[in-house]
C-alpha cells in the first residue's frame, strides 16, 4: 500500500474523529431537545436568515461572533471552521466554548458546513480536484464518511440546527459510470439523517460532481427524499461557466432549496475565474434575490466571501457584506 501524505492525514483525521465521537454524543444527550425552527430570534422584515460563514472573517471565533452580532447586526452564522480547526475536529472544550460564545452574542447556527463526501469516489479514476482546492482543515477518505456523518449529526444536535451540508465527491471527467452509486450513497445519508429529523444539503461545487443548476436538478430528481435539499450556490455555478440565474435557477424545484451561499465571480481573460465582492461580478444577484423572495424561500442567505481583494479576510468580508446589503436594497428587500 502506498502511504501518501493524503492517506496519512486522512488516517490521523479518522483517529481524531473517533476519539471525539463519544464525548460529544454523551454531552448532547444531556441538552434539551431542539425547539422548532419557527421560534426564531427576531429578524425584522428580512425574509431570509441573513448569515455569514465565520471563518471568512477570521479564525478567531470570538472575534468573528462579535463582528457578526455587533457590527453586522445579524442573528445567524454558518459554522465551518474555528480556531484553525474544522468544526468536526473541535474537542469537547472547544465545542463548549463555541456554544457559550454563540449564546453570549445571541447567535444561532444555520447549518453544519461539513466536508461530508468531499473526497474521491472509491474505484473511480483519481480526480485532480482534491489536490488544488481548499479543504478547510479537513481531509477524510471514503472509508471515513459514515463516521463523519455520525459526527455531523451529533454536532447538529449540539448546536441546535437541523441542517448538514455535504458534497458529492471530487469531480470526475466522466461521472456517468458512477452516478447511480453516488446517488445511492447520498440517499443513504438522507435516510440516516431523517431518523434525527435532519436535512442534508447538497452544495453545488465546481470541484465536485454536481456543480450547476442543471446537474442539481438531475440529482434532486433521482433522490426525492424530502429531507434531501440543496445548498444553492450561484457563485460556484458561475465559476464553472454556467449562468446560475435565471438559467440554472429556473430548473430547480424551489421547495427543495434549503440553504443559499452568497458570493460573486468575475471572468478572467484566460477563461478562468476569480472571486468578487457581492454585486461586483457576473452573478445577477438582484434578480436572484427577488426570485428567492417571490418563490417563498425563507432559509439562510449566507455570505461566503472567498474574495480577498480588500487585503484581509475581515476587511474583504466587511466590503462584501456591504455589497450584499446594497444588492438587497436594489432588489427591494429590507434586511
């Protein structure tokens, strides 16, 4: 067996994951059951749960919470990494610290933005995508995914959310021979989560097998489970050269959209892409936001800045949040 750096890291990660599982499950058993999501904190007239992925601001989770709550005046965050660790690898003390900070700043978690199924599909040709994209402090091979899912479910309960984000494996040049099996794995995850009343959110990701509205529509048709929904990311679709709105969005079953990432994209002269502050790229965010409101979407609209043109993650996120608010105003939406 060839012990590559990836394989060694994945093994270490799995060991850490197994070590963390029991304390978290034991702890979550002691907390009160989650209340209905309808009993939300006040959001004024905003039809969406306006949120930010905290690590887009800083890895200092306390500072990120302070900025989201006090400066951005929001009630929601999306949880992916904190203190330079993926959320799935936070230890018991770090998890308690995170939950305490959320309470102090009156913040709720939209979803666990996990790396579930962001790995190579076993038996398929090795994808090049896994080596060039940010793993957000996580790298688990296919054999670790069932334990990873259990960990995500425990985290969702711990942070009082009913949503877990996932992917559908690194993008293959030809996914057709494996698509049915990939769908079966996603369906299995949805069935497992349904036992705990948890929604699985498939994100369209340009480095994974489902990247565009067209591809999302096909997967949702193949997996009709009500708790299998999508994390619609127009920026990711645009990065691959698709037109997310109106073209891709028109194909999506609107009642299956359970989360939305907000970022923007510019096309480069070399036919590649770069990120941009919201409102500064090619995504028709005004039209997209109006359509989401018109179609009754009321879940998270979560800023995933990615763009770093303002010099630092914090400054760039502040600039992109300003762009998002201005775009919402242009769309006639008060948030």
